[in-house]
């Protein structure tokens, strides 16, 4: 498969995989704006020359929007191959190109967010272990930081203390949602959740993370989307209206 590196020069012409509507769609606009703002920091968006979810997005860890310490490494925002493209070796192809590029840029290794078991929007732990990654740190309730070193090093990446607490007493009561524009789906679903909470007269606060500094000191490893209730973590998976209804009902 031919791979295409999306840059400022071809951003408007290229399909960006996870948001397949036209360029006037607000999800596409949100994601492409995110990419445009990150390219200068070294972000790479590499995709298969297909119309579907077959891509990898990575960035120098110093510029990653997650509370980790991993200076000198590369952070994988997302590796996603789905649908008809699964089982064809494309994940290996994309990850291999990321490794090759990161080594050429003098990086110490690769870092990625995963979990104790396979979960949506996080790297598959079994696949990452198969590719040589090891778990080097963990954060409540199920997040794991996986690392692929390129050579011998005494320094291993780790989560910042801001994500180590089980409960965040400083949060307001009710629901608090932290999110960024890294994933185009937040542009669609966050307003839906806000409207639903308003109709149900539910305490619901959104925290739109708009700077790297804020993201790197957030109370959650997955700043793209993390929902809390009374200061306790609920989920990182981007919710549809139906799924949010279930959470509301389960919390009375």
C-alpha cells in the first residue's frame, strides 16, 4: 500500500481517515485545524492511500497533549486500522514507518497510551507487547504507559502526579468532561452531551483543553476525552447520546 504523509501542502486535498465527510463538515474542520497547529511541533500524520481508517499520528513527546515525562521520545497519538483494512499487515507497515522515522530523528524510543485490556481509543496492549513495547507506568483506573526503547537507557517514561489520584477532590460535583480537538468526534458529541445534560437538569461542566501546557497537567492521561463524576473517573471513551443516557441512569 502507498503511504501518504499529510502536510500543510496537501492537508486540504487529503482525506484524514477518522473523519470522512467533506472539508465543510465541522468535524473535518476541527481535525484539520488541530493538525495544522501541530505540524510545526513535529507532528506526523501518515495514512494509507485509501478512503478509510488506516493511519498513524505521532509527535515528539515534549509536545504531546498528555501528562507524561518522556523527553527525547516520540509519542503515538493514534494508530488506527479498521474495517476492510484489518488483517492486511497495515498496522505493521505504519508502525514500522514511525519507528524508522523516529530513529532517523534521533529519538530514544516510542511511547503510547494503552490499558490493562483492549479498549477503544487506546493502543491494543497485546499487539504492542508483540511489537516489543513494555509497560513502564500505570495510572488509575486502567491506563498504562507503554514504551519501546531504541537502545539501552536508564530513563523510562512515566505519568505525572496529576493523574495518580483516585479521586479529585478539587473538582465540582456532578459531571466534568475534559476534552481536546485531537479527535474529530469530540466536535460532534460534546455538544450533544451538553444538550442532554441541560435537558435532564444535570450538573455538567466541560473543560475544553486548548493549550499543551494545560493538557500536560490534566487530571487524566487521555485528554482527548475523559468524563468524571464527583471527581471520580468514569470513562475515556467518546460517548454517544445513548451511552451517556446509560451513565446518567446508573448514577441516578
